[in-house]
C-alpha cells in the first residue's frame, strides 16, 4: 500500500502552534506549583537548633540579627540605633520573630529584647532551626 504525499503548491507548510503553546503553559503552571519562592533576609544567619516547630502568624515582623551585631528588617539594615526607624509604621501589637545567628552572644539578644520592649513590642519569638533527624 503506497501513500501519496501531497506537496503544498501555495508555499511552505506551517506547523500548528497550539500544541506548543499548551505545553509551554503546562510547564509554567507546573513550575509555579512545584517551586516555592521565599523572601530572603538582608543577610545570612545560621540559627541555633531546637526540637519543636510552630507556624507563625501572617502579620509577624521578621527581624534578622547577625553575628556582627547587624539588625535587618525587610530590606533595611543597621544597628540598635536605627531599630525604631526600621520598624514598620504599624508595628504596635504585631509579633516579632527574631532570627539570630547562633554566634550571637546571649547578652546581645537580651539587649535586643529590652530595646524591643522599650519600643512597645510585647510578643517576641526566637527562631531556631530543627535539629538534624528531628521532624
């Protein structure tokens, strides 16, 4: 059985684009679902470890505390003297999550807690990393 191949006389044959567009959109949806975007802090910290984990409320202010004494909130960084200007305008009543480096001395963390209390912040959580093997 022979098949006859017809050659278009009007010009080059155009491939349908719809299947390609469908595949591109499916890949886009797949990577949107599979990928997880997380906002990074202004600098890297290495948190201490713990054995428990809790979810944080949505309105939590994340405060980064580096081993060199640098403090960061969102994209702003500075020291203790700039802490009040780095906090958002509506910080009163919102919880603060402190992500301190494991190398930060305890006395410096206490100094930060006292400063936050002076600014009117009442709810503070110190964040730690899960110990390896603890789930």
